[in-house]
C-alpha cells in the first residue's frame, strides 16, 4: 500500500469522525428536553416592570424561573394562587410574585420549596396565569 493511499484513508476517517461528533452535538442541542432551556424562546419576565405597571404587560406571555414560596389560598374551582420567588431576578433581594395555577394544571402537586419553570400569561386584570409548568 502506498504512503499517499494511507494518508488519504487516515484523513477520511478523521473527517468522518469530526462530522459524526458535530452531528451528535447538534442533535443533542436541538432535541434534548433539558429543563434548563425550558421555554427558552419566551421572554423572561422582568419583576420590576411587572410591579411598576402590570397593565402594560397584559396579553403577553413570559417565562419565570421560580421557587414556590407559599399558597395564598383560593378556591380550587377557580385555580390555586401561589406566591413564588423569582430565581433569575437581577436585583439584590428575593422578588416574590403572585401566580395563579388554573384548574387545567390541577394535576400538578405543588408544594413549598419546589422549583419550577413557569410559562405565564398576564391576563386583562394584570394577574399572572400559569399556562405550563416544568420541573427542572
């Protein structure tokens, strides 16, 4: 076997290996259902903007990285109201927001201290309504 033939085989194996590695990485990035990228295409809610004027956010959908703080008590027929601590807030202290978990998400077992990625919509009253919830 000539030297040039061996070199071309080695480079062909190298190219195939690199392409396989790149395609595996691409598949992982595109199709891996990791919770840390849950709702990544949805804008993160700015708690300061919500507190300043929630009415200006009406009709918009946001994501919240939250830890359940406590149940604020409400009849289960209209949903469950919780206070959540926003984990990705950019200010110095904890930021607490009220979030209504509607009856359509009633299958969730929500307890204090649990971590969720929430997709929320600001309704016509300026209330945060959870549309989806994913545990990390």
